[in-house]
C-alpha cells in the first residue's frame, strides 16, 4: 500500500470515529430530553369572595404567587366569574392539577363544569386538591359521594394546632408540627369516605379535633383535602400551609 493510500485510509477511519462519537452524543442528548419530566400545569381556582384586606389578589393570586416560584410548575389562575367558570374543556385539558377554593358560592358553579372536573379526575387526567370550605363544592362532593360536612364549626380566630399524623407520606415531606395563630374550627365527625391516608390532624384549645389532611384515589385519579384556609384569616400565607399545598400538587400528579 502506498503512502498516499495509507494516508487516505487513516483519514477515513478518523472520520468514522468522529461520526460514531457524534451519533452517540446525539442519542445521549435525545435520551436526556426525553427522560426529563415536563412542567406540571397547575390551575388555581377560586370563587372570588376573599376579603381584599386579607387577600388583596384573592385566593388564586395568593397561591399562584407562591407556586410559580417553585421549580417544575406552570401556574394559571381561574375564577367563578370567568367564561365557563374558568373551567372550559380546553382549560381543563391543559391542566394536570386543579387546586380549588370555595366557600360561599358552591351552587353557582354550572353542573356541566363540575361534571367535567369529576370526569377528568376519575380518568386519572387531573389531580384535585380541595381547600377548606371546598369540602362543600360540587366537584369534591361528587367525587366523595357523601355530604362532606363537618360535625361542628366556629369562626372565632382561635389557634389551630396541626400535627403530622403520617410523617412518611410524601405530602408531609419537610414538615414539622405547626400552629396557625388565627383560624376557624371544624370538628369531627367529618362526613367523608374513609381516606387512604390521614396525613394531618388539627386540634384546638377547647378540645375539638378533625382530620385536616386526607388523601383518596377515586378510580384512577388522586384527591387531597386540606382543611386550613379560611379567608377571614391569612392562613394561606403560612409557610407550612404553603408547603403542604406544594407537596400535595406533586402527589396528586403522581410525581412524588
């Protein structure tokens, strides 16, 4: 073989090695991209009745401001006054987790919008988190199949003491027992189906208590109820309450 032929063969082999290397890097990059999880699309819904003195941007604004700062979340807001109550089929299909806050206007939600939420939750297409008085909402009651009423309640702004009943549950990650300085009160018996897990328990100095953080799987979908969150008090600004909500987002979306 001549010197010229040997040089040509060397260059061909070097080119082949470079091509194989580039192909391997491309496949690695493709695998990394495919393996990365897409952001969770979170929609915060409220009825729009929170007092401006406590929640200047209402409940959806207060929660969205915190959640949008957390990695891996894309956050949108919706209210009862929006077109289709903020729950059009297009909006719901672009949502992975729906956080719901309602208290005074449950009956104003159109029945077809409640049904649309329930259908997607049961199909495993939508995680659902009900806050505070949302236990009386059409979607939550439709998912639970019960009245979902607490045994008693009062609104006198007494401290709520929250303990971690199931510390191994993902919703309890990073939490320690905490006290909300001013809150309302719900007491047992709480008319909901037996939960898969009771993550949180709340109690008051007068002796009342309630299961205040619970989880269910309804057909293929996950549901969380978190009791804390009366709009008369700045409960949803409490760091531990916000952490519980953020943890619940990843759990109902099966990312925990």
